[in-house]
C-alpha cells in the first residue's frame, strides 16, 4: 500500500504520528518562491519512516526553512534516514533552493539506489534541474538551448526509468512545455542569425526546428517559412 506523510506547512509537523494514503499530485507551490516555476505535486511527500528526525531538523521543516534543515543534516554524526532527507529536499525545492535539492537527491541516488521511494528522489531532482533552467531566463539563447536540452534529457530519463511512478503525470506535461520552449529558443537563434546576415546558419536552424520539433508551434512556423521560401525560389520570373 502506498503510504505518504502529509504536506509540510509552517503549522504542521514534518512527520505526523500516523501514516496516510498519498493523494495524486495536484497541489501547486508558491510561484514567488519558485521564480515562476509551477511545480504541481510537490506537496506530495515520501513515506514516513520509523526514524523520527532530530529536533533541529523537525523544527526547521515545520518552519519550511530549507537552509536550517540542510545544515542540520550536514552537522549530523551519521546520515539521516532517506525519508527525512527527502522531506528536506522537498522543502528546499519549494523554497527555490535548487542546488541543495540536487545535492540531496543525488546523494540518495548514489547511496540508496534501491530505496522504495527512489522515484520520488528522481522526481525532486528533475524538478530542481528544471527550476534552475527556468531561473536562468536571461542567459544567451544558445546557452539556454544547450542547458535546456540537458534538462530535457533528465526529465525524459525520469519517464524512461520510472514509467509506473505516480509522478509521471506531473513530469510529462512539463516535458512537453519544455520542448515547446526549446523550439521557440531555436527559432529565436535562427532569427538572430538572419538579422546578422548569417543566412546559411539561419536556414539550418529553421530546418532543425522543423525536423526535430514537429508538433510544436515553432516547428509549424519553421515549416511554413521553409514552404514559403521554396515557393518563392520556384516562382517563374
């Protein structure tokens, strides 16, 4: 039976005394804390293990204080239970502390790859990578494209590695939106190349968008541009 602890809020304890069945991931997080990234489903938390968190970690989780909880974990003599570290990773994700989230989930993957909630660790880690990418929206388009493709691979890997996970319904639409965003960025790169007189590069980029991003708005725009260009080239003088 899939049993999950309830959401951590400032008025709740991080790990309640009883286990409850987990609901499907539908809750949205505070947009300001995530710099515009909507992470529906992150109110979902990992199963409640038998080990209770240390008092300082529990108090930090109750306050939603990622940094205090993270520091308390790091100060411990022995690694905390996976369930506790996942609770800290979840709070860090909610607070936009993406690097700390990735550190925690990466360590869990390395140390406990067979843990029953390894899909939850992968889910939090994937969203942390996506959050980092969304935050860097002012980066140059080529850099955004390159980094975005890496994030795309991480989200796709989650779906491939955990096809039966309950979190696939949360990751799949994000993957689709990321694909749309990447197609738009590639088209922006093509437009920039054209504006700077690099016509061959611009043409290659437009063809790339058409061929590798079919079904996206940018892919359709690219196909229409190429069709128009071909019609003009074949028109009689």
